[in-house]
C-alpha cells in the first residue's frame, strides 16, 4: 500500500489524503453519533417502559376509582331505599305515623284509646322523633299479637315504652300504656 502511495504525484497524494481525512471524519462522525443514537434509543426505551408502567398503574387506579364510585352510587341508592321504606317523610309528620298505627292495630285485630302524639328533634333540621302513646287493654294473646305486628311493621316503628297498669285483675287480662316511636327525615 505504501508503494502505491509513493507512486502518486503530490497533487494526487493531497487529494487522496484529503479524501482519507474526509472519509475518516465521516466514519468517526458516524461512530460517535451512531453510538450516541444507540444510547438515546436505549434511554427512550427505558422511558417508554416507565411511561407504560405509569399508564398501567393509572389504568388500575382508574378501574379502582370506577369500582369505588359504583359502590358509592349503590350506597346512595341503598340509603334512598332505606329512607323511603324505613323512615317517615317529615312533611307527612304525625299523619303518617297515625296511618301506620291504624294499619298495625287493624292487622293485629285490636283497638286502643287515648292517643297522644308528639314530635322532637334528634338531629336539628334533619331527623325528628315521632311518638304516639296510647292505652290498651285486652287478653294477653292479643297483647302479644299487637307487639309482634309492631315488630314486623315495614317502617322503623318500635316500642319505646310499655307501662303495665293492671296485671292479674282478671286472669289473662292486661292493661298497658304503650309508647311507639318512629323517625322522620327531611328528603
């Protein structure tokens, strides 16, 4: 190869040297930027993998949030159902508990007297206690049937107090003052 270079004239040697320098520069340029491009590609792949992992995490979080939202929507629906079925509407007030008491007494097949109705706040402007007190007298099986009917009533109507007045005056006869309570809620 050296022999070949020695046979060239000065002008041809300078051209070959310039071309070798240009080609050498191009090779070095390609090597430097090729290695750098390869390193950049590796970094880009790492970033892409990181972003994909973040997307998967975000997707799992989104799915969990959607599931939690569905649970809250179901809870809101359940609360609405409880309000409609267990609690009285505050606007209906005493009239609603009076109507339910009439249904309970009819279903139990008993009569009562001396009704006293009352209301009181439990939670200001949200929840009120409705109460009804009445006197009842009759046979013990009828008393028991009355209590069972109250217990199975569809609303949150419960026995708050029983005051026995006459027990044992005649066999199986019971006289009592019964206080029932229900709850009214603002819709």
